[in-house]
């Protein structure tokens, strides 16, 4: 009996170690994707952003080309008003949660923007969606509009905890 318990304990330890390794690989992949998205936004490489965007969101904007035009116009308008993205730092993703046939998680990040008169730091997040058990992911911008999200992603599980929005922090430029 003791030998059986030892074997079970060893098997359990191995399984948990493999799960931890899989979770670490999944986290690394997701963080790399979100870092890629954020850098592409900063650099104006919107094709990369759209490639990693949740396909129904792209379709809701009229398709790839209209989405690219929308993003480019948005960046031009921001720049005209003195706004520009500076950098983004990706934090640890949440644990994936199943919803129907898909997996969901959130990926928080800190965003720094140059704004007229100073710098604005804010916290945001993306929602990651996988249809192949975490092998590949597509992303949606985080929002407080849960009903809008549910229309776009009906399988979105109620148990997916969306990060609370934080007040952005404004730092005025140094006066010389």
C-alpha cells in the first residue's frame, strides 16, 4: 500500500511540474504577443496589431483594410493634438479560463503617453482568446462594456475577472 501511495505522489508531482512548465510557456507566449502589439502601436505598424486582433473585432470594423485605416487615422489625430504613445510594460497574464470551446485570459499592461504639458501613465489590459487550447491567441482591447464584449464574444465566461480601471497619473513637464 505504501508503495502505491509513493507512486501516486510521484505521478502527482510530475503532473504538477508539467502543468507549471506549460503555464510558464503559455504566459511567456501571451506576454510576447502583447508586447508585440504594444510595440507595433507605438511604431505605427498596425498590420501587426490587426494580425493579432480577435478576428470578429476586425470584421465588426468592416474588415482588415477599414480597421487599418481607422487605426492610422486615430494615430494621426492623436499626433495632431500632441499625444503619442511612449512605451508599454506587460504584466503577468491571468490564468486561462475555459468558456465554451475557447480559453480566455486578461493581460494587464502599463502604458505611458506623451501628452500636451506632460506625461500620462495608465493601466490597461487586453483580453486573450484561444480556440486551440492556448497554442495561438488573438486579442481584444479591455473595456468596461461587458455587454458589448458579450455581443462580440458570446462565450466570454462570467468567471473571467476583468481588471478594474485605474485613474491615469499625469506628470507635468519640468519647467525650466
